[in-house]
């Protein structure tokens, strides 16, 4: 019988060399135990869809590319030449810092079993149990490790966005400490609330308030945009702002970064379908047409108000359209996505010109005006435009009082979206203020006037981007 079993395994391609560790260790077990182990391994293997997994791994790489080199070039080109490296370093170092925090406890807080606010930080501590088997709660056709890596890239780029508001004046040590605390207190819990099993706002997995957020309107853009504004106000204005001109030192860098961001955003939004099916295609299309529409509406506004449409303005409009469609990308039709993009270009343009001038805050690279305002618009418009024709699950999944409640666009869903936006803003404001005060007390936040005048490249890193 043992010889027959061994021969059978070899004929079906499941030789002992390819068995999972648990099955290989069961060689000395009874025949029934060995067969049960083999059956379990075969079931786990059959659950993986290689096409879905390939798409998610590609999307994971695309989202990482949004940070480096996408955001690095976009932000690096917008600052003055003596602050290029320090600005780039903010995004670069977070690829290392946030990755390790995510692996140690961040993923567990965000996607572990817990309560409505956060998951158990020890469930997946140090990626314990995060391997080749799928987690059916989130993505039943890809390894849980693929899902964890994909979500990690969101955790990296979100705090990197904040860096644009504090560029050219924050200590590097203070930035590191603040961001490490911020992702722990704001990002990881908010991620659980919106996307985690049993999270407060998770419409598909037992949440109490059904908030639609496909790829990170609240989790990524509103949280970072509002926190960026708080940081900018708390730190104060750069020396000479707004009286001295502070033009970007290399718009070409920023344009290349814009193109990379647009390209990577397809992984950001379409990858959030977590499979290679029809919904991914729909999110891909919505992403593209929103960015195109926002670029045109921003350029049109600039043309009307200033007489000339700038290249950087068109690029800013593109990014605004991408940020605005992010929460809605998996729920709206292409015409609705185009409308969202058109509105985004107008609102975000007003945000970085009229609103910023009115309140005279120094958000160096307009993080709040583009990401904070943009995704707020996207979240709220989604409340009216969400379509079951695009995502049928929103009409059949959420239950309240034992009855199925449709989350299709209307005033009821707009109210849910408004609650999600408001809670995110309050969390971002309160947590950021507390953390900024804590870091300021411990090590100080801002560089000295002498170091700021010298430039953060030299004062914080001892390097210069351009050595003539």
C-alpha cells in the first residue's frame, strides 16, 4: 500500500519533494493522516488563481513605483535646488521604515481579527502565518502574502505624501519619528476601520457604517492630506514665504514623476479589485478618464484666470484627478468618472490658489489642496454616483437589522460617505496635533534658520544634489 501511494503521488506530480513542509513531516504518520495532509495541501493549491496572483504582484510593483521614482521625482522637482535630496529622502527612507513596521505589527493591526477600530497586533506579528494560503476574507484566489505585500505599498506612499507639506524646513530625525508614530496611530487603525474584517466602515465585512472606499480615499488621501495641512500650520511658513519667489527648480523632474504616478496608479486602483477580472478593467478605465478630465479642467481654469495654461498646472490636474477617483474607481461608470475628474480639476485648482491665499498657510507642495480636497470630493460624489451595474455587490452585501440594504448612489449613501470623511478628518487632525507636540517636545521639529538658509541637503544629510 505504501509503495502504491508513493507511485500515485509521483504520477500526479505531488512527489514528496514538492509537498508542503507539514505533509513532508508526516511521512512517519498513518496512511489516513498522510492522505488528509495531502488533501489539505491540494485544496490550498487549487484555490490560487495564477492569473489573479500575477496581476496583484504586478500591481504591487506598480504601487511601489509610485513612491520611487514617481513621488520622489514629482516632489523633488518642485522644491528649490538646495532641498532636492532631503525632499527625495523623505519618500525613499519610508520605503524601508514603513515596510518593517508593516511586517512587525502594522499588517496585523490593519487586517487582523479584532474590534471595529483595530486588529490584534499579535495575530500576524512578524508576518506569522502570512504565507501561500489565501485569506478568504480579503482575497480568496491569491496567497495572503501577496495581499499583505500589495497593501504594504499603500502604507508606504501614504505618509510619503505628507512630506510634501513640510518640505524645506523639517528636521530629518523629527520627520522619521513623527511618521513612525503617525502610521501606528492613524494609518494602521484607519485601514482596519475601512478595509479590515469587522472594521467600523467596512461595508462588505461586518461594518456598522457602510462607507464605500475602493482604493483609499479616506485611508490614503484624506488622512494624509488633512494631516499635511496640520503639519504645515504647526511648523509655520518657510523663511521668506510668501514674499520671496520659490519656483520649482526642475519642472522636468516633476513631469516625469507625474507620468510615473499615472502609470503606477493603474496598479493602485485596478489592483484593488484583488483579481484580474471585469472589476479591475472598470477601475482601470475610471482611473484613466478621471485623470484626463481633471488635467483639462485644471488647465482651463488656469487659462481663464491667468491667461496661460502652465505645464505644471496640467500635471497637477492629472494628479488631482487620480487622487479624486481613487475611492470611486471600483464603483462608478466611465461617464461618472469623467465627471468626477472635471470637478476635481476645478475644486483642487481653487484649493491651491484661492484657499491657500485666503488662509496663507504654507503647504509647500499643495498636499492638502490636491489630495485632501480631491479625495473628499471623490468620496462625497461617490455617495451619489455609486452604481450596482459596475459593482453588483454593493446592492446585495450589506445587511442591517437582518435586511439587505443597497448602497447605490443616493442621499442615504451620501450620508454614510460624509460620516466616513468626517471621522477621518477628525482622527487626522487630533492625532497629528498630539504627535507633532510630542515630537516637538522630545527632539524639536524645525531646523534652525541658519540650516534652513543653507538648505536641508547639506544641513541634514551633508550632501548636495549638484556639485559644479
